[in-house]
C-alpha cells in the first residue's frame, strides 16, 4: 500500500500552509479521496460550477478541523474495544455522490481500513452515530448487516451512550442504525454555511 494511503488521514488533519491556495488544496483533497475509493463510490460536489469552486475553497481551508473532529469520534469508538480487538482504521470527511444515498462508507480493501463520512448529510450531533456504524463494519470486516454486525454495533452503542438496536432487527433496518437526523441541505455544510462542531 503506498505510503500516501497510510498517512492520508494524518496528513489531512494538518492545517494548510500560508502559501496554499484553498481551491487547489480542496481539489487535491478530493482527488486523493477518489484514488482510494472504489469506482462504485462517487466522491462528488453537487451544484453549479461557482458553488463547487466555493466548496473546494472551503474544504481547502477547513477540512483539517473536520477531520480532527472525526478522529476524536473514532477514538471514542476505539475506546469501547480492547486494544487487541481494534482494527487499523483511518477516518476522513467526504462529500459522497447523492445517487449513492449513503451517509458513510467503510472501505475494507485499504490498509488501513478507511471510513468516509459525509458530514454534510446529517446534523453534527449525529456524527458519532455515523462513525459508530461504519466502525462496526471495520471491526467485523464485512459490509453486511448480519448478526455479527448487530452484536458489534450494540456493544459500541452501549459504550458510547447511543440508542442500541432492538434485538431481532432486520438487516435492512440495521443499515440505517443508529438513527440520524438528516440535513435539509447537504451542500450547505460544504459551502461553510453550517457551524463546525466544537469539542
């Protein structure tokens, strides 16, 4: 696995230099995400060209703050498991294509396993729920929502103080557990119109 993939999350938690052009930096971030993402998972900014340019500029200026926050949420999930049971995982914010209908993706094929979270799709107070869901996939090493996934997710929810899935939930209902409140305008976050969470 190329060194750039191994260090991707840590590199994008670093602030931009004073000489970085925000739009160029934001574009580079999206391109690096696309390089590690399966073809079936689109990384895409929606809207007119002028809006997409604004989004790239905002990403270039602010993505490190978002990724630092996601890293802290990932560490909360990891604290629920014994160190020997924790998979090697990295986490990054990503605008996922609308036609996917997904809030997050666990890419099991990368090393480390990569969690992509579309933080524009749900309210910031529900980001932890999204991270816990994708982290559960990383722990079981499977994209499915079988009994192993349910047991792992239940364990994480109990440890994190999230609503646990009721026993006997169907695989389909587990696909959207824990419940999250959707953002009415997902692109608003990437345009910088949604306040960043503070920790």
